[in-house]
C-alpha cells in the first residue's frame, strides 16, 4: 500500500493509534496527494478528561486517549489537530499543509 502510487491510504495521525515516527514515514511514502487524514473520533471528542456514556459503553477520556476498560476505543482527534500533528511529525510547513485542503 505504501509503495503503490496508484492508491491513496488513510491514517489517524494522533500519535496514539500510530506512532509519530510511523506517521512521518507514511507521509513521506504517500505524499500530499495520496495521504488521507481521518480521525476515528468518538462522541467524546472535545470533552475534558473524565468518563462518558456513549451508547451502551462507558468511555474514559484520559491522557489524550479514548478508552474502554483501558483499551483504545476510537480517538478524540479533531481534524485541525491532525493537521498540526502532520506539520510536527513530518516537519511539513504551512504551505504543504494547505495543499491538502485544495
């Protein structure tokens, strides 16, 4: 997937689902045109740390993570945070970042 220039690939660039070093590698491999950011955000996104009922599950937001029984349960990543992470992890500048928004 990473070496096939005919296809795009998506990534959750939160530094939790995927380590920042792997995010950087992914972005270098796919480039601006084939890398797709996604969030996998839960309804607890934007909430302060604490416990929240989401449907039949109780989710704990703690240390930048969404957890159920201590296991990762989606993310609390917003798209603007994903873009800032890309800039930080891959050392992309603002001009490169806005190329994604065209």
